[in-house]
C-alpha cells in the first residue's frame, strides 16, 4: 500500500495495484496525479477544459494553455490524423519510427490532430490543428495506471504536463521537471486535488532508461518538415531536446528513412533539475 513521506503526505506507489486503482479513481474524480513517467515524473489528469485550466493555474500558467496528450502505447496512433502528413512523408515509416522511440523510453510526438482528440489538447497551427503526445515509453510500469485511469474516465486520452512551476512563479530562468519523489512531495504534496504516485525504486526506473537523462522529454514533430537532407531524406523537426539526445534521435530517424532538423530552441538540451544535498 502507500508509504508515508515528507510531512505526512501520503505517497502512493506505482507498482502497487491497490494504489494504482486509487490513483485512477482520483483522476476519474477530477484530481491530477503526479506519477512516475519513464525516468522522471509527470502530471496526468482529465482532458476536460475546466480541469486543464485548473492545473494550468496551479502551475502558474495561463489558464487557456493547451495541454499535451498521454495514453497507453497502443492508443498513441489514434491521436494523429495520418491523412494530413506532409507530402513525401509515408505514414508507415513515421509509425515505425515512433514505435522504436516508444520502445526506448519517454518521448514527445507532435503531429496532425485526429478529430477525436479533446479540444483542450489541440493546438492551432497554420497548416491545421496539431496535438502533442507525451508518453513514458513501453519500459515504464505507469501503463497500468494510465490504462486504469482511461478505463475509469471512458476515453482514449488523458491530459499531461510536466510537474513544475512556471518560471514567472519561481523567478528562475528555467524550472525543470521533478525526477525525485522527495522533491515532488515538498513542492506539490500539499496542493489540493493532487495525488502522488511514486516509482517504487527511482534508481531502477533510471536504469531502465539508460539513453535518457532525467528531464522532460524530447519532442519530435512530423506535421511539417524542414525540407530534405543532402541525401534527399525528408527532415523531421526536433522541437525540444530533452531526455533523449538529438544525436540518438537522428540515428534512429535515419534507420526509418528520415533526416532530422534541430529547431533553434532545441539546440541546447534541457538540463535536469538540481536537488540540494540531503
């Protein structure tokens, strides 16, 4: 069952079936759950507009900010409209590329939004609506929780965001996501409407993802390309260089017939959160 941590905040455990059921029920009831997500933590919640706005306000973001999608691996393709890929980008190759990335660990994917994606999770774009899917990868035990939460909410998708405060709230230049439960409890444990579902063993969670740093995901987009490489491959765009390096993604993309263009804001990798000693 749940363990006690930091200032009597009850922390549920990701590998405990009873705790998973409790956390899934909390999501169904409109609460947000900060849970193990690959080798760090993310905040998942119902995708209805009012819940998204409440979580945004808690984090210090504008209430109307679009949230990302999370789901279990088998439902990831359903988030995208595969008929709206750019010319010269075969959907079969994109699907095989994303499947390999999911097999490695946490990743972000941005593409044309399917009509079934909830409105609060769809972003406006000049070429049509897009959706950003953030998933923990197939090596993470959080799929049991996500599947249980989806079963309780009756949908295919949940909303997800990083577990941090917006920079204008903290006054710091950058506020990375949490990758340790003790820091997560200290910052969010007293928040009303937030439950914490921690990795049973955080070191083991990081060992399961040897190619990933403990920070927010890298985001690969395929709703538009950045032209072609010198060898003629269509170049997908890395919008954020997070836990998985650009070099690693570039090598995987090449195996599936794509080049990789790194957006200017993604040239510098996101740093992991630094915790004090103790």
